[in-house]
C-alpha cells in the first residue's frame, strides 16, 4: 500500500500527524495531546486527540517512547510527512540573494565545484552538506585536437562522448614540428575515437608510434595523459562540509554511534553505495532517504536528502545529512533552489561547449 493511498488516514489524522512531526522537529521532545489541543487547525479535545494518536501509533506512524510520555514520529510517519505533508518553505529575499551572488563565481575544476557546493548546502540549511559525483562508466573519446604552442609544448584538447571537454598543456623534453602535431591529430582521430581506457592497449600505441615515425616519442606520454584523464572523469568522489553540525543534535550524543556515522562519511564509498542503491527509488529530482532506509545501523537516526544536477555535461548531486527530525520543508526547498541555481550558472557555458581553462601537465616522454 502506498502511504498516500492509506485510507485509514482521515483528514484529522493527517493534521495530527503533521502537527506532531512539526513539533518534534522544532523541539526534539515527545508531543502530547495537551500541546496539540492548542493548535487551532486541529480543533479537537485532548481526549479525541489521544484516541487519534493511539490509532496512529497502532498503524505504525507514531512511537510512544515511555508510557507516560507523548508520541514521536516513527520512520513511517516521517516518510508520509515527506511524501505528502511538507509545506513549501519560502526562502527570505536575503537568502535567495546571497545564494545567487555566491553562485555567480564559476569554478572550473570538478573538485572545487564539489567542495563549494557542499559548503553552500551547509551554509543555507545548517545541516551537514554533501556533494558527490558518480563514476561515468565507460568514458569514450569522440575527438582529439593537438594545438602547437612551441617546439616543446602543445595543447591537447580531448572531447568525450558524454560532452565533457578536457584541455591539457603537454610539455616535452624534445622538440616537435607543427606538422608532427597535425599528423598526430589525424591518426589519433582514426585510431583513438570511440575507445575507452581499456582500449588504449599496446597494439594501439605501437600502431600510433609506427605512423608517427620520427616523432614517435610523443605517443607514449600523450596516451598516458589521455588514460589518466579518462580515469579522472570516471572516478566517483564525495565532498562533505559542516560535519560539526551533527554535534548540535541529541540524536548524535552517543559517541559510539557518532563515530560509526563519521566513519561512513569519511570513507565515502559506503555513501556512494547508498546513493547508487536509492538512485531510482524516488520519483522526481529530490531523493529523501530516512533512517533505516539507509540500510546502515550507523545511519538509523539519520536522513539523507539530495538532488541530481548537471555541471559541464557530468551529473553531480547536492544534498544534506542530518537527524530524522530535520526541517524537511526548508531542507528540500533549499536544496531545490541551490541545485537550480547551480544549473543556471553552469548551463550557458555548457551549451556553448566551451572547454575549461587549461590545466598544465608536464610530460618528459619517458617511462614512469
């Protein structure tokens, strides 16, 4: 049964469940019937509210930590809240202006982009920010250009099938002529196009060396550079900012559990595995993974919220990590706005297909 179609949840039960989640997010304490009776939107007696709360507990939406205490949301309650009850949070004009201003400064390296995006996620939500990129799978070359700069220096422009463009400056310990680079561009676009890193084999290298004749010494360092660039594109990465934000929540007061969570964040691979497992679980752009849905005991009291975006032809994601009782409406709205802002900043240059600024790579033409 989909939670949104749960016929047992009458309009009054939905209002009470929503009020309990809102109150628990704000105060972190069990919520009682007397507190809810003061909510003008509910307009019920404490006795009626207690009966509804008991029903919600029996249905699995609420938990009563102690016999004499009020209720707190169960994971099912949070899930229903996220899927159907979240109210739109409106960022203030100041927040929106600050976000736009920060996003105007374009970054050129993926590592820098991920670091800045995770920092912004922390700054605008007050939760632990996270930004990550998955591996690109089989990275394939679509075109290569070699541009002469000087006898021992040239520009290597690598275009990939995914739309990514990488530009490297190659420095050699020997001299080349402009005609050497012209010939290399011609043969490279015959023998290297559509190859993955696995296809850059010794037979291919030998064939290029044969065709380059007296300039064959350039082949090995260039192929090595292309191979490293492909692996760079294909490597998954995670950047996390504001880990100290976790310390302000009582959910992480258990030192052992906190250490386990920090280990997952530090190792990064478990986070990437988690993200990959839930990549297709949520309709739309926002993914919300609550508590036990994380499939890790260390994250049983933790929620991960993230959204996928496109930067330079590559999919990255931005999100936050925090307690299950996080302010979902603000976190979701802020991540949405931040993601859209990033796409707007990087979109125009991507559409023009402009390569990023040159990266300098020294190559001496010798075996590493």
